[in-house]
C-alpha cells in the first residue's frame, strides 16, 4: 500500500489581511507537501481560515462592516496567496461554512461525557482568544499581545481536560505523538506535568454577538473558537458524514501531521489530542512547530507599523526569492529575521550568482556546440544526500536541507571553474557538459519542493536541443 500523509497548517484569523508570518507557515507546509509528493507519498494538504473568533466581530465593528463581510473580504486575501506563493494545498476549509459547523457540532456531541456546565471568572485575551492565569502574565499584560486582559465572568461549558493528563503524557513521551523540535516536546511535557485544568469551551451568545458555532441543544451558548477551529482538521475531510475521505486520511491513516507556530503549541499538542481521545478518534501523530519571523530585530506589529506584506514582497522579488528567504533564511524551528537588505543580499548571491549563473553558463556552452540532452531520470544530488538532505526535511529542518543543496550548487560551480570547459572541444566537451546538465537537473529536482517555479524552468531549459537559459533571477 502506498504511504499516505495528511498535512495541515494552522488556520489564520481573518480579522486582518495576511502578513509574512502567515506566509512563512504556509510556505513551509507547502514545501513539506511537495517533498512528500515527490517521494510518491499520497499526500492531502489542507489549509483554511478561522472565522468564528470574537476578534473578527470586534474588528468588523471597528470598520463599520458586518462580520460576514469582513471575513469574506479577508478570507479572499488569504486565498489569493495560493497563486501568489504558488501553494499546492488540496482543500481550503472556512470555519464559517455549514459543513464545518455541522461537523464541529457532531464532534461536540461525541465529547459529551466530558462536558459539564460551570460558573467561571477569568482573565481573557481576545488577541489569543484564551484565558490566562495571573502567574502567566507579564507586567499584568498578555505575554503575547502585550495588552490588558478582560475580566470575564460567565457560565460556560467546560471540557474535562484534566482527565486526559496521563494519556497525553504517555502519548508524547513515547513519540506516538511526536513533537518537533525536541525542545518544544520538553516544554509541552513540563506544562502537562504541572497539572492540567479543565477548560472553558463555550461563550454566552451575547458576548460573541451571535457569531460562531452554536452549542448543540443550547443555542444560548456559542462554542469557544478554539474548540470549533481545531475540528477543522477533520470537518474538512467530511467528518460530518464520516465518508471515505475522512477514513482515508484520518482514521485509517497512520500519518496525521500538523504544522503550527510556537504560540499555539498547547492547543495542538494538548487540547486537540485530548478532544480527539474524548471523541474516540485517533490523535495526530506529528506536530511541527516553527518559530516567529521578526522584522529587523523587532516583533511585527501594527503599532510599530512594520508589518511585511507578502503581496508587495513578491511583486518586488518574485515568488521563489520570497520562498527562498522564508525557507532558508528563517531557521525552521527558531525565530528569524526579515530585512530588505538581507533579502537583496541573498537574491544577488545565492540566487542570481550561484544558482542563476550555474544554469546560464552551462546552457550557454551547450548551445554553442548544439548539444541535445534527453535523460529523464532524476535523483537527489548525492553530495546533498550524504550531507543529510532528506533526513533534514524529515526532521523539519528545511533551512539545513537547503544549505546542503546549496553546497551542491557551489560544488558544481567550483568543478566547472576547475575543468575550464570553455577551453575544451569535441566529444570530451560533450561528455562534460552532459555531466553538468545531469547535476543541474538533479539540483532542480531536489529544489522543486522549495522553489517549484525555478525548478520547472531549470528542467525545461536543460532538455532537448539546448539554448542559453534566460536569467532565473534577473538583476534589477
Ligand atoms: N486561528 C489560530 C489558529 C487556529 S488553528 C486550529 C491562530 N491564528 S493566527 O492568525 O494568529 O496565526 C496563524 C498561524 O500563523 C499560527 O501558527 C501562528 O503561529 C503563525 N504566525 C503568526 N504570526 C507569525 C509570525 N510573525 N511568524 C511566524 N508565524 C506566525 O493562531
């Protein structure tokens, strides 16, 4: 049986337009999905939007539009990243859709034995859409959004998370649910060991202005946005009808992977697996946790006015230069930095000089002797493989995999400099150029999950009767 992988990405809130942080996550996931497909793994890759948050309601109010209008408008912007960033997701789930809502309600009913009602008072951050304990605050403010919390007192439904403490601990310690990187796994285990408390999973309808998924049989309550949002991973697979898609990629598939940012690890590695266990469904098997992208050393924020717009960036540098920056320049599991000067630097050096020049110099020489190339077999460059190319990707260290690949690019350039093929003629030049072309095409093959458009261009310009390739990364 062919191996199967179901891969998802966190679904962003749509209170605003997408920024480069969202692009980082979806591009990383896209590279993984493309890599799996390249290895002939049957891959289903899902993305979507988290539309039921209270912050969407508040943002719409501020803008003087209805919540539906706001989420429609921003969801469209997220969806247009598909073309902009050349994304290969198979489906896009909107949590305001009836399909999702019905699926989330069915899920709630399956968890009923663990759901009870209780009066609650707590500190709520609308930015995170989560309650905080006093001890978790920094200077009395939300540690993530740096903003004041709201004191909320209400009667809500609760989920018996505490009941799953031991099971979760075992799941994670044994790597049945494997969290990448290892330091995140340790953080999660420490959090669990401190003791899990039950969580509030609904809000009174008035507080959400009626927006969101109604609690089954109690329309006065709306599901807590995280409770409904997490179920998107299965409602998109038609959990509602438990159809073949759901069985194929969830219940009967041993590879259920989520990519998420460091700020939402708790929701994915604790809440979500516990919810699934409660519903009698299998939990995820891998969680890949990435870091944050900052801008010139500072956290991206509206107040600082340093939000990087992916649309403008792609317009200026092209999609693959942006993908390259996100995948190679930002360490996959740690925080990284964006700056225009660094973008320009890697565009000129890694992309135009190293990769671009390699392709143009070899195709130029091949054109000169009217060379024809027909080999259609591909493999990952042997030196990159020896350096750990594949295992880096499997271990969610995409930046290190690309570094290995660039060693092949540089290695081939060095070899050409040493061979000095421009001084050679006849059949030995023919043979030499064919080895370079093979090397370049293998590099293109390994590059395809990361820079799909560039990879395609390289493959197209290195087969048949060869002509000098147009510059892959033109200099402005
Ligand atoms: N809606 C929730 C996720 C629900 S998943 C069932 C949410 N949305 S978000 O819009 O705030 O974030 C979406 C994803 O983008 C998260 O994984 C988050 O970590 C990531 N990022 C948001 N800002 C980021 C950066 N500056 N850098 C990298 N990723 C960032 O959380």
